[in-house]
C-alpha cells in the first residue's frame, strides 16, 4: 500500500508546477498526509490504475490532458474517488464546470493550506460516509432477500399440505380422462379422424404434466407428514437396502455398482422411519441420476455413542460450484421438466433439520458428489 495510513486509500496530488507541488506535498506531509505526486493528468490516471487512492487534489490548468478532462476520466472509471480541483483565480468558471462534472469541491490558487487540509478531510469523510451507506444498503438488501426466502419457505410449508391434497384429486381425474381419451382415439374406427397424431401428442403432454404435478404433491405431502410422525426403531442398513430395491430397475439398467462401507453391526436409530425413507430415496435417486453407466455409489455408515453418520457418495457428473448454494432451494433443478421437480433436496434438508440432524455436501464437477448426513440416535 502506498501511504502512511496503511491500507486506507491515499491522497494524490496532481500539479504540473514542480515547485508548487513539492512544497504543498511537504506541508501536507507535516499535517499527517503523505500524498503521492503526479505532474500531469496522464500520470495521475496511470497511478490510479495501480494504487488505491481515495482523494485527488487536481490542478485544472495543465498541459496535456486538462484537469477537467482528467476529472471526467477519473469519475468515469473510479466513481468513489473524490476530486478537489485547484483553479487559477481567473478561471473560477472551470471550478463550476468541475462541480458539474462530479468534483467534490474547488479551491482557487493560491491555496491556503488550512483550507486545503479541511477540504481533504471532508472528502475522506465523504468517502467513509458513502461506504457506510453502501454497506447499509447491501445489508438491507441481504436482509430483505432472507426475509423473502424465509417467508416463501414458511408459506410453502403451510400451504403445501392443503394444496397438495386438493390437487391430488383433480390430478387423478385429469389422468383418468386423458387415459380414457387415448383409449377411444386408438380404436380402429377412429383411424381416420383428422389430426389424430396431434391429439395423441396432446394427450401425452397432459399425462407427462400430470406425472410431474404428482411428483410435486407427493414430495410435499411426504414432507409435511411429519406432523403425524411416528417415532420408532429404524434399522438404517435395512432401510437403505429396501430403498435401493425401489430403484432396482434404474440401478440395473445403468449397471451401477453399490459399495457398502460399514461393519457387521446393525445401525439403529430411534426416529421417524417414514421420513428417513424419504431422505434416502431422494438422495439415492439423485445419485443414480448423476452416475453414468457402470457408475459407483458408495454407502458408508459410521456410528458413535450418540449419532450415526451416513455418506452417500457417487462418481457421477458432480455439481458446479455456482450451484452448490442453490441445490437445497425449493424448485431448483437442472433436470428436464418431466424429470425433476427440484424438491428432492429441499425436502431432505427440511426433514433432516426437523430430526435434529445435519446434511452437508461436497462435490467436484466431473468427479462426483458426496452427501453426508448426521442423525442423532435418539430424537429428543
Ligand atoms: N448426486 C448429485 N450429483 C449431481 N448433481 C446433483 C446431485 N444431487 C443433486 N444434484 C443437483 O441438485 C439439483 C436439485 O436436486 P433435487 O433432488 O432437489 O431436485 P431434482 O433431482 O432436480 O428433482 P427431483 O428430486 O424432483 O427428481 C439437481 O437438479 C442436480 O442439479
Ligand atoms: Mg432429486
């Protein structure tokens, strides 16, 4: 860093008259400032590109780029820098133009040192205030976003039961009716109806959308079931095996290898089996989706006196860094419309928190992901 104030942005004094500049610099030095010096607009802009500067004291009348043009260039690139102009007696109009172009203030030469020192102090103070304001604004924006997020999650939670129930019935009716229409259309006597293919395509779209909507309601209903949760003994190893059974078809199709890393002992939790199963199915199905043919999914189970750690690790596509903060958000998905709802991990996170556990993730793009779950053996 460039000046006596350690890493605080410094002061830059720009004047083409060497004698005047060095004298002022020396006197400012005695008043606690250690200005960097430049003898032209060009040099000034060059220094600003290399060093942190907060305040520029800038002579208006200089050969080469004029002070005003230098000021404009500074303001264009370094919005936060405050510029104090030094104008000749006869060129007050320059000062006014300078203010219009964003100068903090202007002083006429010959300058009185106290006056200049005060202005410099005010300019630094202005920077500090603006920074504070900026921080305050950023803080507020963050807070607002957090509140919106929380509100969204809370309302999603409370609304989900009602809506999911209400939607399940009409969904069943839509699905049945679509199926019925399909049956009718494929009858031989219907072979000549106009636009038959388009009609069938339309019905397929209805069926696909119903499937997606169903997936959403199932996730949400599963997630809220906790209100009626039943705490009982959960044999985690057995439950993992059972859940894998549900994914058997995909595991076989992709020839996925499942590796177990655990000892012979049962891994028993006293928790809500229904919800634990939902966690497992969501995580395992993600892993199955993520791996290519012949992929490997490793399941590790470790226990201590008080908790159980489960790691579900895959050697699949991995998660880009920029997505890592979003994967637990509701409806965040990178999968096609008819494949993913983006609710899987959201529900996993909610359930695990409600069971006083923790879930963390590590992932490397192209190498694979690992979801680690910690659950207490006994839910208090
Ligand atoms: N094991 C994994 N490997 C790579 N990416 C993953 C893995 N698990 C989750 N993801 C990423 O996180 C996103 C969100 O996952 P989540 O389970 O919430 O929804 P989804 O799988 O897209 O949809 P759904 O669970 O409804 O099928 C996925 O779309 C994917 O991009
Ligand atoms: Mg999923």
